[in-house]
C-alpha cells in the first residue's frame, strides 16, 4: 500500500494560482486517485456540495464565487448559488460551468444544491430563511427549464435547520439532515417516505448506529438503494468531518466504516457522492487550503479485482419517442415488481430529450409500463438476474398513438406452460389495460393470442384463443362491457421471429428467447 502526491501549479485568471493535485493510494484490489477539479469547476472562492447524476454525466455544485457584476468588479464573495457542468463525451473532462437561472438562484437568498435524482430531473436545494434556519426545496426539470422550487412538506422541513438530503432510487424516500429535537444529538440523519396516497410519513431517525451525539452531515444514498454515505464528527473521525459508509441489510444498518486515507483528512471532508457504477466519486474538502474545493475520486480496479468490488446494480436507460416521427416524448414510466405485483417506482422521461434512467437491483422480474397522453401504453418485461457487478440495459421505446389500427404487444401477461389461466404476475398489466378502457370509454379493441411453433398447429390455435379469452374475461369481470372486445387466437400463424431465422441461431439460449418472443398477447385498436 502506498500514497503518492503529485502537484502541478500554474497561474490562472487574475494571477490566481491553481494547484492540480493528484493523490494516489494503492490498495490490494483498487487504486484510488484523488484530483482537484480544474478551473472550469473550482474557483478561488468556496466550491462545495457536488451532486452527480447516476451515469456521471452532469455535475451540480454550490459556489460562493461572484455572480453579479458588482461582486465581480470588487472580487467579493457571493451568496451561495448553484452551478452546473456537463461531462464532455470526447475529452472526458468537465465543460465550463454555468450558473442555474434565477428560478433556482434566488438573488436575495442563499441557494445550495443538495441532491439530484439519478436521472438528473429532480433537484433538491437548500434555502435559508429570515430566522437563520434553512429548509429543503424541490424543483423539476421540464424539458430544459427548472420549475419554481417549492418547499418540501412539514414531515421533512421543520422549525429547525435542515441542511442536506438525498433521493432514494425509488423516488419516494428522502434521507435528510436536520437538527430537530428527538434525535441523538446535534444534526442527525432522518428519512421520510411518500405513500401511495401522496402523503409523506413522519420523519424517522436512522438511530444510534448511524447518528452520534455530535453532528452528521451531507447524506447520500447510492443508486443501489442500500449503501449510505455520510459525513460525521463522531464515529472516531480523524478530525472535523470524515466520510463514512453503512449498508442496509436484513432490516438494519451496518456499523459505519470510515473511507480512510487519502479520502478522509484532518480537516472537514463533506458531500461525498458516487456514480452508479462505483468508479468515480466526488466530494468537497479543504485539504489544507483556505477554501473548499471539489475533488474527484477515481476508483481504478486492478487486474486481480473481482466484480464484487463494484455495486451489484443494473441501470435501465434509453430514449422514449413517437413511433412515427421519432420525436422525443415526456412519458410516465411505472416499474413493477411482477412477482409481488407492487409498484416500486414512478419516473418520467425528459420532454426535450426523451431520455430516462432508472437503477434496478438484480434478482427480480420487472414490468415496465410507459404511457403518454394520446398514446397507447407500451409494456416491457425485464428479468434482471442476481449478478455481481454493474451493468447497463438500454431500451429505446417508441410509443404508438391511440388510433384505429394500432397494435401493441402486452409483454407482462403471463401464463403457465401450455395453460391459459392467467398467472398472478399479470395483474399489474391487466389493470393498466382496464384503466385504458376506463379512460377511453369509446375504445374498442381486439385481444389476440399467439404461440410459437412448438406443438401442433391445431393445439396452438386453440391455446392462443383461450388465452385471449382469459384476458377479456378478466376485464369483463371488472365491469368493462363485453361489446367492446373481440378476441382471436392466431396460434403460430404470425410469428415475430420465423423458424428459418431461429434455426440459424448459434445457441439454445437464443432459440429459447426467440420462441418466448413469439408467445405473446396483443391488442389492436378497432375503434376509438
């Protein structure tokens, strides 16, 4: 194990000296490289509170650099304001930072970013109040415009000081720091969860495993949903605030462990965040300087490293567009645990880019339903194995308009082998179809069943028809008029992948997947 410190100094604007530090520490399985970010991010004033999207593509942070012309002329420190920098895809360096608009950077308030959602479309900021305390505000990215920030509800904001927060991957749970009464002492980490009724639960203290009698600060929940990073003056810190890590397993938090040298120093080390793949972290530290700066922490695996060093996490991402025009769409994305028939998260694609990004823990079968006004919903089924390491699954989705003749596949309707009784995992998809019929009272559709070519053609035709009828029967039992449906069984007549193509596939796994793709339930709009 060794530490290496490299320094390169050059003169920046106004004769200000910038030191580009590179601190290296070799462990048995990983090399840690800590480097002060360049002048496109850091300034001669305090820069801190970095937060980054899960893919590491966008960085938000807080700076006290001069913002107004008056401050710039006098070289005066400004109030806190929020800045953004995007990663350059070619150079892999951060682009020139830009201040967010006055919607976020209120000119008469202190404005500090404290959390960004994994997809970069939900921003939590801190704002001071006239009593010297501060609250947490929430803003959403609509296309390319941030909405007016609104304060979080009373379950999260109190008469005491709330200073930092983090958004859990499901979007429904907020971890936050507050010095309200009822904690372990000083500033503690709390959490609140938004229920299905839209109400936030009463704040819950994370307990004395995490919180100490001194202060905790700058909480961050990783996209894996179970690894918590935070800074603390307790837990035998080496001086000031140190960064600690705890993992939620079997219903409890593990004893926090400090990240150690060279990440933790004798000064204050705060606002640690980590990308989804675990390769790059960011935090703020003075590291002997008179001002705080933002540092990157590059975790470089050695050849001997196993994938268990990475977070066990899969990220689902892609673009949602109009099927015909390929125009990006803002759409609602509902993720369902098919086994439990429970919704585990609701997300939105960006209206300007159509992009979405959702972290999904492995070991589950997920149903994905994508919907937008004026379009038929689109369903996907993603079976994510319990695998070690970090993976990305790209699914670009094109939505079809709700008009006569449009057909879509229902990917989350399930039957047992060679049977036509609906499996319980189909409930969420069936209920989406029910809601579609309720929302569009003039809609009439055809339900069709399709099989693969395994088995006799006669048997497959009857099986497919019975399966289509089973879906209709479910909807009629829930109150939809039978007159609004037709059902047909096409058996093996309309394969998505022909037998000739399947025969050329090189592995049995590919052939099995192709046959599964042919076994499906579809709907076709007859009248709207």
